[in-house]
C-alpha cells in the first residue's frame, strides 16, 4: 500500500520543513562544504559527484575521504534505530533479519549512504541501527506492511536520531 500525504500536511508540503533544516544543520556527519569532484571513499568505494554519493566508479586520481556513512559506522553513531520486539519477532527472527537486509540492499542500491550499522540483540529485543533515518523508517514500514503489529516512531531533535519501535 502506498501512502500519500496531504499537500497541506507539513511533511507533505513542497520544500524543506524547519525540522529537516535542523536535522541537516545539527548533523555532525553531514558535509559543511562541497567536496572536490570526484572524491572516493577509501573504505566502501562510494564516489562523490554532482553533490551526492553514488556507487559509480572513480578515476584513480580521485580525491580520497571517508563518506558520512563510513564515518558513522566507524564511530557507531546511528542516524536511525529500529527496535523489534515481541513473541512473533523472536519466533521469526531469521525471516525478519532477511527482510531488514533486503530493505537495506534495495535502498543502498540508489542511495550509497543508506546502510545498516549493526543488528544486535538487547535483552528480548533486536536493535537495528542505521546510517540514515529514512532507511530506519523504510525498515519499520516494511516490517509493519509484511507482518502488521504495532509501530511507533519519532525523531528526537536532541539526539538527531529517528527511532522506530515495532512489536508483535
């Protein structure tokens, strides 16, 4: 099912909202200035061209610097966290992990900075940390679409992190 937001709803309005501007300004891993082009990440091989990171090949003489996703992974500082709980989740853990990885692969194909940092157990819960809040949202929505259950999410400005909680 495809969700469409009203044009009058702040998240559906054209242009950036105040929250999106704050996310960008407060993101320590965001770029403060344009990088020299082309730039390649020595860790993952992503290339910075035309103001965005992609999976295109870079020439041998390209400038080298770590991309924001690799820096987040190295520092273990997520932009998104999905908490997965419940008896159903525990009984179908492998299936759920496969779904999570499939969503990551689909998103990462076109958006080089959307990656999973880790999938970890914390008590009875499974925590999925991501380099991008929109990836966490896509994972949470995919879980809800595939298995229903209860889904809550919020963005915390203080931490600059998107958090989702899914249970069934």
